[in-house]
C-alpha cells in the first residue's frame, strides 16, 4: 500500500543557514541504511521535508527496522502519495486510506491539513472542515476530537498530495558524521557499547579500540567484542576496530607495580595507547563507558588519575547513570545478551584483591617509573602489531 515514507527530523529543524548540511548527511545515512534492504529507493528532500520513494517492490517491515536505526530521524511516516486530481478524488483516497488502515472504525480523529502550495483552491481550515465532514459521513461511528484525537489525519498539499496518520518513532539525535569522530574504548562488558551508541546519537562517527590479552583471554572473548561492535555499527555505520595485544604490558605492570594500583596503571596505559591511535586517525576525543563509583577504577579520584595521561578530551556519556539505566539502554539497542556472555576480557583477569579507590596521582607516577626500562618498547610493539578489523 505504501510506496513513500515521509522522514521527520527534530533538532535539525532548528539549525540556521547550515541546516542543509545536516539534511544532506541524514539523506546520506538513510541511503546507507537502505542499501541493506531489498528493492531500490529514491531519497530526496523538498521544502523542508525528506521523502523515501520505493521504486520497486520491498519488504515494509525490513525498511522500517533499518530506518529506526538512523540517528537524526524523529519519525517515520508511511504516506499515500497522490496527484492533485481535485478535492473529490482526494476525499475518495482519504476514505479508502482510513478504511484499509483502521479496520475498527470506533475512533476519534482530527484532520490536520497543511497547504504548502498556496494556489490550491481551498485553504487549510476549509480542507479540515470539509474532509472531516466526508469522514463522518463515510464512517458514522467515528467522531471529531480536536484536542486528543486517536487518529491525526495529516494532509500535506505540495506538488503532490501526501496523506498519513501513522508516525513510527525514530531514534532521534543527529545524523552520524555531523559531530566529528571519536575513539571508543570497547570491551566485552555492558557499558562501553552503550557509551558508543549514545555518543554516536549526537552525530559523532565512532572508531574503537579493544585490548586483547591472549592466552588469558580467548578468541571467543575477542569475537564477542567484534559482535558488540557489529551491533553498535547498525546505528553508527562501519566501525574501524583496532585490536591491541596488551598481554606483555599487563604482565610487566603486574611484575613491577604495587598490586593495589594495577587497575589504575593498566587503565592509564590503555588511555595512552587509545589516544595515540585516536590522534593518528584524526579523532577528536576518547569515549569510555565509565560511571562514577560503579567499580574501584571509576571513583572520582581514579577517573582523575586516568584522565591525567590524556591530552584529548574524554567523553563519558554514562557518568551519571546507574547500572539498571545502562542495562535498559543495552537491551533497547540489542547488545545486552552478547555483553553477558561468559567470556572474560583483559580488564577482569589482572584484578587486584584490594584495588586502591583514592589513588594519589603523584604516587602513581612514581610507581610508573618502575616500568621505565621496557614499557616504551612494549607499547611500541603493541601498536606495531595492531590488528584492524572493519566491522559493519
């Protein structure tokens, strides 16, 4: 029945003279998303509206599911598009549309006409009244409610006429690519995929780095992270996943540094390595899934100690979330079931029994000098042996 979708956006609409840049990027992201669907589509914009026209047969549910993962879309409206063949013909089309869309006719409704083409013979108010009368005559069990209607019938008069009453919620946010690029520290846990999703929702392109520690972590643990990156990439587009072999660095820190400081010092070296890759790939910041107080390495003082080694800003979108809130988003985006698979990553292998929760940065720096003999060489080797996986 539906050959056209009207794409509604929210925040983009308040942009000024550069709004067209955001619209063009949204169209680009829609095209990328629909490449995965059967059928051919024409995506175009006109007069502040973006339309998706199906040029061939397609799977309605498949198209909607893909559009629901495009950041920047506030609503997806399946529309009936007709040529202007007079008001009587429009009335016939509207009655047919309502008859097929709503099998039960006991609903309240409101007609909301928008006349973008000012030479149409009826103004918006007249269309509302006249069309309302036609609907009441066609479906006597319906009634008008202008305040809280169950069905809002929208009629947009343009070069063609667009009729719709269904608005499927989109993910909102800004089109990916309009906010620069950042490097996500991705692990196999619940938090970091959610952090990547939330930053991408603000228009940021995501790359990722994963710290692998064979043989202490298995290939299945690595595959779990790749699978999580793939889930996030459904929203963000392709992710360049940098896999770093962190085993030798961890073992050296374990040998040379106080055990209660292992987590903090390891985390500081992860941040250093992630920042090095981020700068090489023109990222504008790092992203982590940390939340204040969730674990010992995420107290305010611990976060300050890890921040201290970075020049780039560190974005922590989950900083004020509790675990249940993070889990809720994880389930919504489909990463939760993968995140809870029982394959440990490198962060959980070398955990001290009594980690320091209030690290002193000066003491941490002093203990890091224990690593001076080999650490630069180990970091260089880890960077030189990086594995790059393009996930999409």
